[in-house]
C-alpha cells in the first residue's frame, strides 16, 4: 500500500471485487433465509456494553480484552457480536408475544484486539437466531441452514463439529469434573489457563497452547456430566443430522468461549484458514433471554464469518458493461453523451469517457472494461444517421442505423441479426 494514510489496523478496505462478492454472498444468504422463514433485522452498531458483559460472561476473552468501547461515560461500545443484541431487541419489542421468532442479520461486528491473520477489528457476520421454541428439529434446522449457506457460497472443504454443554446444572457439573481432573495438572497449563482454572475452567478446553492441548487431550470426560434429558436431546439432534445426511463429528472439547451457551454447540471449521479455523459457529442459549431481563424463552442461533468465507473462495466475476460509447472528435462528445443517456434509460448498461482521447485509447479502455459492444460515433457515419458497432468478442464491426441501434442492443442479439 502507498500513500500517507492506511486503513486502521485490523480493518480492511473492500475494493470492488471483494465488495461485489460480499454483496453477492449476502444476497444469496437472504434468499435462503427467506426460504426458511427467517426475517432480516438491522440493529445499531453501537450498543450498551452491559448486555455483552451480562450475556457473554465477565471472564470470557471477548469481555476481558476485546470490547471496543466508544464511550465509557455512556457505557457504549461497538457490538462485538449480535446474539445478545438481538435478544435485547426481542425483549424490548415484546417479540416474545409470538411463539417462535426467527430473525437473521448481516453486518459488521467489532473487536478491540490485536489483529491476526483472519481476525479483524471490524469483521462481518451473517447470522440467524430462532427464539421461543425448543425442539431438536429446530437445532437441526439451524445447523442444516448454516451448512446450506456454506455450500451455496461454494465452500467445500469444511467440517462440522458438535457437542452438548447440557443445562445449567450439567454445565456446573462439567466445570467441577474438569477442575477435579485438572487439579494435579494445573502446573502444566499456560499462565492464562492457570487463571482460567479458577475463573472459567471451560475455557481451558479452547486454549491453543500446545501444552494445554496435550493436557486437555489426555483427559477422559466424555459426556458423563449430561443429565438424562440433555443426553437424550443431544442424541436426538445427532440422529436427526444423520437422517438428513449432514456429516459431523462429536468433539467433547468443543465448548465455545461464551457463557450464554447451553445444550447444543457447534462449529463449522476449515483447515485452510490457518490457526483460526472456524468459518462459523453457534448453539443454544436457553437462559439468555431471562438473563437479559425477559421471560424464560429458549433460543438457538449461529453466525458465519464473511471474511473467513472470502478467504476460502474465489471472487465473483463482475457482469461487465454491455456497451462503451466512443467518439472520434471532441465535437461529438455531447452527441455521445445523449446516446449514452438514451441507452441507460432503455436499461442497457453502458459508459463512456469524458476527456476526449484517440479512438485507439478509447477502444483499449473499453477492452479493459470487458464490454460486449463499442458504439463508435464518427462524423462520416453520423452524416448518414449511422453509427459503427464493434462486437468486441467477434472483433467484427458493422454499420447500423442510429434508429435501429437501441432496439438491437436491447435485444442483446447478434450483429448478424441486425
Ligand atoms: Zn441437563
Ligand atoms: Zn492454555
């Protein structure tokens, strides 16, 4: 990059190729969300910091280190994720009066952390939440929906991991069991995990340090902490995924670092992303609505990371302009502009250059734009009320009457039909 100013660290300029591709993916996502009965919401990027502290948990990485505060006096931050915010809106707008509310969102999220590859301070999520009902079918619908989105985005090399944290009691049982198994191994853990042992032992399972991984992999916990009904719920979700032919792997160490998760948690990973392997993740959060002051309603959702998706696929090709209008002398510029306007009014995508240059230079420019046709306005032709039409693919050129030109281009046909 050159020039004096760069984008702020951890942010990224989306130039036309990436912007075009991200909008293409967003629109694809919208289509699929509507197909599944989800409705879009657009919520503020600025949010009350408290809702994230309450929902994600005081001792989570996001709250400890990553909230991008913008006003400590007003307790405002840029939203680090959308689930807690959607639940805030769900309660505030009394959406709980409906039995089941299915919402989706697409937009930027913010983290105030040290930027790394695949991890930004501003990044974009495509996500969905279903609040109000609890059924293994609904969990399966959400997992299947996330999978369908990834497939429709053209992502192939990803895999699904799933686990159950159980209900609140199970989670507590999980924590004490983990602490018991780790008691004589604490010294082997990294400095952070030694603290986590006291504050939030589940997060030790997420640690990427090699030594911690080694300790964690040697533990034998299985899902012995799950109560009977949570175990059965988990088994039902797994068998529904089997039935739908969605491949997955049960990962007993998958806990997701956020406090609000209960029961089912899942992650879509890819090995082509470096150390950050998650393309998307989600789970059930049955206590969250109550925690933020609403009625006791269950919820489930997921989010996919747009930047990670862009790392895993090629950029979409622009559909190029159809016509470039060239003119052979500066006296013809306004005539060319008139024709350009007429073409656009008729819905034919077209453009021209405004500082006159040689025909050769205009044709070179048109070629770069990838247009299908160049209309050339020349003195000679215009005397006979004609223009030249150059078919860029066929490299052929013919004369056409000015009257017939627009009709021909609208039909988008072949020069031979003219
Ligand atoms: Zn349970
Ligand atoms: Zn560690």
